[in-house]
C-alpha cells in the first residue's frame, strides 16, 4: 500500500468533517476538502486546500480525485428532506467518486452508521436511509480499493471521554463524540490492520485510546469478495435489489 499524504475529504465542511480535516492535518497529512461552494469552504476551513466538486454530479469529480492517496467519506444528506436524498447523496456520492477514480484504488475510509442492518429501525422509514448507506458500503467493498468502513453510534450524545470501543455484528447501541470519531477515521486511514474491516465504534469514559493498531488488529476482516460485513444479517438479498444497484456493483467489479 502506497504512503498516504493527500487525503480527499467528502463532507469536509460538515460537523464531523471539520474535525476530520483538523485531525488529518495534525497527523501530518494534507487534507483536501471537497466542496460545492469553494468560497464558503474557505471561510469554514481557512488554510485548507479546497477542490470544487458536487457529489450529486459525477462529471464534476474528475479533478477532485486526481492525485489523492486516500479518501475519507463523511458526507450525508442531513438537511435534505427530499425522499430520494439518501440515494442521491449517501449512495450516489460514493458511486460518483468511485467512477471518477477509474482504475485507481486509493485508500478509502467510509463512515456510515450503526444499526445499518436493522431494516425495521425508524432510521429506515421514508427514504430508506439505512438501505442506501448499506448499499454504499457494498460499492466500496466491490471497488477493489483497500478500505475501512466505520459505523459510528449516536453522535455527540453520550458521556464525554476518549476511550474507544469497537464492535462487530451491528448489535450494540451507543454514542461517540465527533472529535473522537474523526481520530478513529484518520487512524483507520493510516493503519494497515484496519484494511478490509467493518466495525461499529463508540466512545466514553475511561483511559483515552492511543494504540489504534492493536484496536484494529483485534477486529475480524470482511470475507474476501463479500458485499456485506462479517456477521451482518443477510436481510438485504442481492436478487431483490433494484436493477440500477446490481448494475452499479457489476460495473465496479469488472473494472
């Protein structure tokens, strides 16, 4: 795996993305913020390199993904109440970036959410947010890129603390602060022991976690070639998926 320097951050101006930009810079990386509005992004992230692109417009992303060694996805459709927003942004944004990359495979860290396999959860009402986020995970696994998928708990709602707990199987509910989540995302980008793994993450009281290599090494990898994470419920069967989704997956797998 090549050394990582330039890191594209999708969702950089958001509430979590700003912490990721700060954390990446603190670790000696060059954060590159993807933004639709460059002036607004410069005001929000002074001193950060900005590239213009729109996750809902795949044609605008070619320049944005050029010359990056890693990509961190912390984007989302928060604030967009249209029923197709999760498909267009949460899923479509990942698809657009992967298409723009062509046959290049930079290191990818994708943030989704805990309870992503709980299709009867209220998160999944209306626009089927959980299903589309889960499909975005499948795109990343199918892409051939070295990846880590991080499923955070409730953001900024639990007790303070920098102790990190990781789980697999999507059965645990908890919370995590955005600042700690940003650290986990950037550390996952940098540790080979995080590659090919999907996990839920929470934070709270206790000794601050500093040895992320050991933390990631204790996790089980996703099965080679699998579209879902290790221990995920098989409750979103491929034969029942929309044709456009199966077509997207097939195209990524044959590049």
